[in-house]
């Protein structure tokens, strides 16, 4: 099954940081598959959510390299894409992240916050490329490399 075929059964997904990077930087391996997700959002066949964590994670590398245009592209994609909702990190998100980290001791805090946001906003699936997140059973995890 392709990612697009799998996405046909979902109404709303959460997009982790990596797909944003792959899409903007036209990654040779994952750029096209990430683009297919963003095309579905733009043509309104899929709703998407992400959190401010994504914004914090996409900025450092291009900023440290002085790539201000790339920083602006990331900021625009994350904050202004029609059909993509950007969520702040709330107290309920932090509480759930803490519970997830207790249940999954190797789960990193940023990942716990991302997954918690996805759960609280009742998404159908969480799109990432982090294979370690497969262990999470509170939301369906879709790993991009599984669809190559």
C-alpha cells in the first residue's frame, strides 16, 4: 500500500518535523513522499495538525548556516499553510507528555510533546520518519520510510 492509499482512510493527521524538512529541502529520498502529503493538505483532501515544536526544530540548522530564506520558507510552511493547524503546547499537553514518558521511558521530551499534541487533537495518524515512535500505541504511527 502506498502512503497516498493509506491516507485515503484518514481525515486528519499530525505531521512531525521531518516531513516538513524533506518537503522544503526536496530531500532526494523522502522529498516526493513528503510532497504528496502536503499536496493533499493544499487540495483540501486531508487536514493536518502540528505543534510549535515543529517550528522550533526546523529553524536551527538553516539559521546557523545563515540561510535566512530557508528559515522564512519553513516559517511560512508551518504557520501559513491552509489546512494545517499549528498548536501551542498547553498544560494538558505537558501532562500527557509526562504520562507518555512514564509509559515509554526512552521517549524523548520533544517527541512526547508532539505525540501528546496529536492525541489531544484527536488525529487519525501521526506522520513521521522516526522508527522509534512505532512503539506508541495511543495513535497510529505512519513512518515515511515504510512507504518507499
